[in-house]
C-alpha cells in the first residue's frame, strides 16, 4: 500500500503532489449567494444555540436567530432550484449507485460527494423542522413563537417538547459535520473551508466538471429568493408582534393567575413558579 495519502506524511508535499498542483485547473465551485447563505447560517445557528442555552432574557434573541434561519432556508430552497450548477439540489442529490461508488473509492467529481450530500440534506431538513417547531412553541414564562397563538396550550407544549428533543439530533449532525471537515483536512488533505470562502477550487486533470457554473435564473432568481426570505421573516415578525399579548397571558404573572384563590405568596404558588422557571427550554 503506497498510496500518496499514506506516503506523504499527512500533509508533506511530494514531487507527485507538486506536479499535480501545477496541472490543476481553477474553477468557480460555490457562487457568492451560496457562500453568503452558508456563513450566515453558521452565525444564525451558533447564535440560536448559545442564546437558547443561556435562556432567560436571551430568549428573544433566540427567537430572532430562529427567524433568520427560517429566512435563510427559504432562500436556499429557491437557490437550490435556480442557483448555479453546484448549488442546485438536483446536481448533488445522491443516487444509490453514486453512493456505492463513493464508498468503494471510485467516485470522482466536484462539489458535494454523495455522502456529504446526504449530510447536507439531513442538516437542512432537520433545521427546517427545528425552526418550524420553534415558531409554534413557547417557554411557559415570557416567550412564545410568532405562530404559537394558532395552536392550543396542549399542542404548544407538545411542539416545544419536540423542539427540545430535536436539538439533540441537531447537535449530533453538527458534530459530524465538523468532524468530516477535520477528517478531509487532516487525512485526505482536502481543504473544504477555503472554497466556501473564496468560491474557487483547484481541480486535478481528468476530474469531471459541471457543465456550467452560471445561475440558471440569473438576477431575477436571486431577487425572488431574497424577496421570499425577507418577506417570510417580516411576515412572521408582524404576526409575532400581534401575538405578544398571548405570550403575556401564559406568563405566571398574568391576571388569570393573580385572580386564583391561591395567594401569590402561598407555598402552592411558589411551587408553581419554580416549576415554570424549570420549564424554560435549554434550546
């Protein structure tokens, strides 16, 4: 077994590596809208995780980060249809035959490999479900999703439970994503981060290239994607402001709770208050 990966010292260039590098062709792999989407999603997801863990007064920022994720996913949906070749879902949707070839080490191409494509679809799908459950959930204290008023208390609590549970799966997928990037960088010596920053990739001779890198819908598709994302976030924000009294009504300090026969200073009300505080979501 004398493959270059095993004889190169995990990163030490060899003569064969230098010759290959001189013969490579530089192509535009990821278009600018896709790169902006990617890093905006990274910032939004990290913000949602951190503010969700902090809880309390940070929950409104958790909700804002969730709305940003909704808008970004709406943009990615349009761009996955009308974006450049490597951004389109159809260009990297993994077929069983391609996945088998990749496992056997026979797959060659640019963009998402079949296994990476599965990870992308899984991550986008889970983020969509997570964001959707957050829109209908509440923390039983002072925060409610913009669509929480559309469901009753029982369904709202159930959806909030799903939101917390799905967070564990999201953490696992994000960890696998980071580990895969590290594996490609250290073992296979494939830098997956730089192309997502610069957009370009040096392709070895004989590698199948996409037929075109132009945007299928051009500027019109970009405007539609941005308008859909911005309009969706603005609409949800407007609905959420209208539902603010509902969020207040589920607060432990609402008029309904103060009119209860139980005194606010009684042990029963104190226990209820503690239980409500403990019910604040960690996600």
